[in-house]
């Protein structure tokens, strides 16, 4: 009897140990558009801090870092987290930003912000015995050609006389942005990092939907009307980068993964509406990674309210998308995306 009890205890201890080791090798990546540093929403900055702690994020890619009032946002947010007993590392950036629970060995500007046409930064992070090249992107918001087929101008968002349904015209307009230039710079740099044996992960608000979403079987959804091979996600796929959300949830009807525009009850409704007579819901916030035998992608979910904006109204999403609801104030008009990875 005693031997049996000892055996059970030994098995229990070994099981717990194995589970703890597995968990120790996991880390979470959060893509978080913070809508002008949370300043658009009352209590937005504190909400950003609260969500990072609640979600237990390890690597955070910020979009819309502005450094208002001569402040350094990344330093400010790290200080606020430190007061909550959470140590994070960062560096100065503008437009997009990076926060890491693990030491940053080096960092570099890959695509500098100019005339509000987007930005892209890299941090080399020492994480659980491996080095990660972690990138953050906030790409050009103009020439948002996904609005054309919905009957709106891609840069002024004024109503057009009629929708643009010629795919070549849509893609030509799309290429007028600086998004492709930024992602080319990322790919060139990421390949160099991968060749050095570093793990490569990218989080970003691309301001561009995916060709994996705008397909023939979804033309009837979200007022799209056409199937489009959108440039930035398609270029990443062609270079073997993996769209984590579509990897986990390939069905673009049951899991559309909409991240914008999202309803926020704490904001003047007019600030949330871009195309009042159409449905401009899209998945524009992403986490990509480059395949590596040392890196295993485990899971992914969205974070934010269940309501979106369409036709100038509040729409309750009833999809099968995994969604973590806000605990309190939600600081933005985007849904965030959080992915769990494991180092092998």
C-alpha cells in the first residue's frame, strides 16, 4: 500500500514538473493598436497597462505611438508597469513601438516614420535561452484601397459616385501607399536575422486586409464585392511567413477575425465611423512568424469588445472567432491580437 502511494506521489510530481517546464518555454505576443496612446478614450492609458498585465503578454507590438507632450511613451508605459511590479524593456520609437518582458540586446529602425506613412522597428530579444528578432509595424493608413469597392475614397473616405470594382484599379491604388516598401524592408532584414539562427516574429496594424480573407467565397460578405490578392499579406506568404490567425483558423467565413472598426462605448460614436453607408469591417491587425524548428505556434485569439461598426451602426459579432472580452475600459477602436508560442 505504501509503495502504491509513493508511486502515485512520484507520478504526480513528475507530471507537475513536466507541465511547469512546458509552460516555462511558452511566451505570449500581443499586437495592440492603442489609438493615439489611449488618449482618445478617457482612462485609456491606464487601460493599456491593465490589459498588458491581465493578458500576461511578454512581447508587445504597439501601433500609434505619438510621444505626446514631449513625453516618451515607451518609457512612460514601462514605468507605469514597473509601479505594478512588472518589469519591461523598451527603447525610443515613434508611430510603432516595442515592449518586452525580456532584455533587449539591440534595436533598429527598419522603416522610419515620415509624413505619417508608417513605420517598422526591430528589437533583438534574449528570450528563454534563444534570441528573437521581434518586429513591430504600423503601416501607411492612406490609399486604403479596401474602401474603394465599398464606395469610399481610399484616402479622404469621402463617398464616391459609385464603387470601384475593377481589381486592377484597386491594386494600383493600394500600391500608391508606402506599405509595400515597408514590408520589403522587413522581409530583407528578417531573412538576415533568420540566417543567423534567430526566431522571427512580426506584429502589426497593416491598414490592409488579407488575400486570405478577400476570396471568391467571401465576396458577398462585408460589402467587399470582389476578391483581391492584397499586396502586403500576399508578399509575406510568398516569402514563407505565416499568418498566425489564418494558420489556426483557415475558415474565413466562420472565423473572419475582424479587428477594425470596433465599437467603443466610451467614445463619441462619430469618431468610430469611417464608411457610414457601407460595411468596412476587416482583419488588418496581424501576427506573422517565420517557420523555425525551434519555434512552435500554439494558439491565438482576439481581444476587445464583441461589437463592431457597420453601416454606421453597432453590430454584434456572432462568429466563431475566439475573443477575450475587456475586463474594464477598452482603450482603442481596434481589437488586439494575442498569440502563444513555445520555444522547442
